[in-house]
């Protein structure tokens, strides 16, 4: 394999050798997911990192060891069955330390300034003594590979904070899979001691609904100067929000941002707030200048105080846990059903009959289910 020295795109011009990275040429096959890969070969690989026991990982995370946290998250993100068993054990042994953070979801159209806002907001929180973890929930970023690098440059302030942790999106899998991993990563981060978890997702698809189902507070970041349609934001996303921030309210954009804020407040007055008893508001901010960010934090704190007092906060957490469990039951049942050899044959046969219109689909399902349960 050849090695090539390369200055990363995000390195400052005066960065010098400290920023040099090695780019290794890829291999043609023989690693996971590629032709020629074999588990046996991999097991015998001398370069493999020592496998840590679940106990070692749990102790490491409890004692605040970042390497162990990263290894734990990698375990949780793995698709292998053995790793999944270990990760369930790991989560189980850390459950007593979870649930003590404020989970904040941040969504918005591409380029609205989510990462910049997280950088400013997260750094401010760290300065106040909080421990902040940032997770990206974005199944598309495994395709558009550049965004992880992009985020590291846009979160420069935060990356320097010893109390912050930035984890890019888990790669691979459908949204459901990525969501499971992110939920579990939130728990590991809480066990480690992060008291504020920020989950960034791009708000143009299904992922914002998923993130909404994982967080206590949901912030929508928009920009002025584009109609809702142009921003690709559906009314449905506005309805999920606990606050809207019209970002980039700086320079000659201030006036437009204020008008947009007033317009969103008007729209919000016609909608049912997502959170019972809370009035969703719009604010303006400049993530780059840091303006409007302390106000946003104040609003989030008010939200927390109010919903904890009314019990809405705790009820939502309980509901989210139950929804998560129900989702897992759905998944497990489906997996077992389709993996069952006997059912595969029956399904194949009955599918032909259904396709030809000889058996109605409802009847087919009834018959399959009664066979499966037996
Ligand atoms: N003028 C101005 N520009 C901003 C502000 N916030 C972000 N930007 C710029 O907008 C661009 C996009 O910012 P990001 O923070 O990467 O936006 P994002 O929403 O995270 O983008 P994706 O992750 O790609 O969806 C960058 O060039 C930022 O410098 C702001 O408050 N004012
Ligand atoms: Mg971003």
C-alpha cells in the first residue's frame, strides 16, 4: 500500500506539519462489506485492536475515559450480531447513570447554520460549566461524505473545549438503524456525564420526526429571504418545533430576519404547539456573532422549568421509551418472521396465489400468522 502526505482541506494555511495527514490507498476487496472478506481472516489479523470486555468498557465510561466512550459508541454503532449483544450488555450495566441530561434536537434546511449555531451555543454552555455532547443524526451523510469534515471546521470553537464531545453521524443502515444507534449513543454519553446532548439533523426528510422522538426540546433553525416552500420546510416540521430561530440576522439581513420572525410567530399562533402547555416562539439570531444564542438558551431553560413542573417533561420521556420499545418489538417480530425457513416457503407459495388474485391478501396474512404462531 502506498502512503501519500496530504494537507487536509480544513487545515489553516499557516497550520504547518501539525495538520499533515496520511492518505492510504484503498484496497480492492477483502474487508467488511467487500468481496473476498472473511471473518476468519479478520480474527487472525495481528493489527486488530485488543477486544475490550463489556466490563472494561463500562468501567472506563463510568470513570470518564474518553477513549472508552469512543470505543463504546463504536460498539453500539456496529451492525454485527455479536457486537449488538455486547452493546446491549454495556447499556444495561450503565442504565443507572442515564437519563440525566437535557436532550436538544436541532434541525433546519441545509446551510441554515445548524453547525455554526451548535458551535456557538455549545461553547457558551461549556463556558458555563456544562458538559456538551454533539451527535449528528443524518443517514445521508454516509453518502455525502464531506459533511463530517465540514462539521469539524464549523465546530472549531467547540472542538477546543475540553468539556465537549463531537461525534459525527453513524454510517450505514437505514434511518431506523441510524436512529437506534443514536438513541443508544445518547445513553452512553449520559452515562459518561454529559449533561447536555445536542442532536443535529438536516430537516428535509423523515429524520426530523425521528429526532423529535428522541429529544426533550426541538429547535428549528430557518433563514429569512426564502419562502417556506423554497426552504423545503413543510408546515409539519414547524409543528414539531418548540422554538424557531431565524438565523443569519446580521449585516443587511437584520430587517428581513425580523420580518421573518414576525411572520413565523403569526403562523405559530394558528398552530397547536407540539408540547402541551408551551407556546412555541420564533426568535432571531446570528450564530456567527453569537447574538440571540443566550436568549435561545434562556427560552430552553424556561421550557425545561415549566414542563418539569407540569410533569410534561417526564411524561414525554416515558412515552419516548415506550415508543422505542414498541418499535423494537416491531423490528424483532418482522426479523424473526422473515428469517423463519418454514415461513419463507409458505410466504413464497401464498404470494403467488395472492398475485394471481386467487387468495385475498387479508386471508393470506391470517393464514400465515396462524401458521407462524403454532
Ligand atoms: N452571515 C451569517 N452566516 C452564517 C451564520 N451562521 C452560519 N452561517 C454560514 O452559513 C453557512 C452554513 O453554515 P452551517 O453551520 O454549516 O450550516 P448547517 O445548517 O449546519 O449546514 P448543513 O449541515 O450542511 O445542513 C456557513 O458558510 C456559515 O458560515 C450567521 O449567523 N450569519
Ligand atoms: Mg451542519
